[in-house]
């Protein structure tokens, strides 16, 4: 019988013998490009598992009794929102009907009890009647105060964490949260600057107009002279007018654009001075107040639209993307993307604005004593539903 190398290699692989290792052939480690298909497949699987269809399927597989206990209390609330007191009473009757079929322990035993529960749901939708009940307004007021205190503490923690992670100042994130999603409706910084110049009149419009002497000044001698003169006066504590701050801001922008990104110390100082000029422009009163507020809103919007973290001077970090790229080569794509998104001002800004709009919506609902009391009753019912389950051996 002749020697069969294919059979020998096959036998060697099954017995643990590695021909490549024996022959000294080096195996190539998978590169980042090689890993991308697997990463995309994992991401697609995770997206499908969290899709609305998949979540709905899982919800429909839930025990009907549990569904009734969790979703039933929402029926009177939904009925009240649609039809007032009558709708709330109808929603309670519907809750009782579904509860009788799936979770009888959540429904009053006697017809009188069921009727009283439906009537109470309707009464709770009428604020005048509800406030006339002794103790109701005081109790709901205390609940509102407690929730406001908790929200304030959580908000401060969020703003501090956001500043540390994204580089956006806490006061800027706070204003974004206060304005809500309307923050994104503010004009661009360039447009807000034009609005401010128009509010200053002909002098402001002239300051914003690019002259031939400015365009053909490659050394930026005029811009440096304006910024240095106004900056020196500020250091001496002398007053600076809005038009002067606008001129200095425009001059500083031109200097920044011509300064090399490798000259970090100079760029940091220039960004710091630009922030000082911006502070003057955003704190104007009288006829300039509206334009000043618009300018401030544009600054906040401009900061939370940055995709990468801001450094201490407010400039988008050039070092972080390089660091992330190095980390992606060492730890994989997921690690790098996680670092980018976790420090992105755009992500923190979206969280702040969406959270602010959501809290304002809840506060609006909370101003209605009927809704406050209904929510308290929902929590009480959910707690009562848990007690029989905990009592089971």
C-alpha cells in the first residue's frame, strides 16, 4: 500500500496532531475587518430580540392574571382621559369585567362594592369634588413635594455625570433639560449671531459684515488687535459694550480658524476668551434681551450637537477619537463604540432634552389632583395584588 498524505493529515488532525504547527506555519490572528461580520450578526440578533414584534410575542405569553393585575388599573385612567368622570367609571367597570375573568381577587366581591368602586373612579375625575374630600389635597401635595425633591436630586446627579462624561457644562445641560426637545428648534449659532447684530442696529450689522481689508489680511493683524484691546480692557475690569463683545467674538473666531490644531495651549486660551465674550453677549437686558436669550439658546444647541467629547475649553476633543481607534484595535469594535457613545455630547444632550420634556409632561398631569389621586390608587392596588402572592407558600 502506498503512502497517502491526505489520509495521514486527516488522521493527524483527528488525533490532535497539528500539521501547520509541525511545519512551522504561523496562523494569522483575526483582524478587526475579519471581526466585523460576526459583530454585525450579533448586533442584528440583539436588535431582533428587542424588536416590538418580539416583545409583543413575549408579552402575549404572559399569564393572563398577571396581565390583568399590571394593566387593569390603567383602564380607569385611560377612560378618564377620554371621557372624563363617565369615562373613568366605564373604565373601572371594564377593569372589573376583565378582572372577574382573569384575576377575581382584584374585584370587589359584592355588587354594592363594585358599584361604589366605579362611582369613586368617576368622582376622582372631578377636581372640585376631590379637593373637597378632607385630607386629599394635603396628601397629594406632600406626595408632589416629595417627588419634586427626588427629581431635583436625581437631576443634579445627572448633570454632574453628564459634564464629567461629555465635557458639556452642567449649566448648559441643565438649560437643555429645562427647554426640552424645543432646544433643537433654536437657530444655528451663525443665525443667532446675525439676529444679535440686527438687534444692535446699523453698528452691529457693520461689525458682522466682512470687509475687503479683513479678507486680505492673512496675518489677521486687525483681528488680533481688536481681540487683544477688548480682552485687555476686560482684564482691567473696564466695561465692555455688547457691540465690542460681538466684534471681539468675531475676531477670535477668525484667529481660532487660522491656528494650528497642534498648538493646543493657544487654542485653549482662544476658546476660553471666546467663552468670556459669549458670556457678555448672553447677559444683555433691555432691547437686546430677546436677542441675547436667542444667542444663549444657540450656544446650548451648538454644544449638544457635537458628536465627540468637549475638552475643558469647550473645543471638540481630537485626542479621544485617536484613543478610541487604538482601543478598537486592541479590544474590539464594541469597546470603541461604547466609549464614543458614552462620552458623546449629542447623546447626553438628547437624554437631557427628552428627559426634560417628559418631566414637564408628568408635572402637567400632576397638577390635576384627580390624576394624582388616581395614580396613588393604582400604586395601592398593585401593592394589594402583591400581598396575596407573597402569602402563598
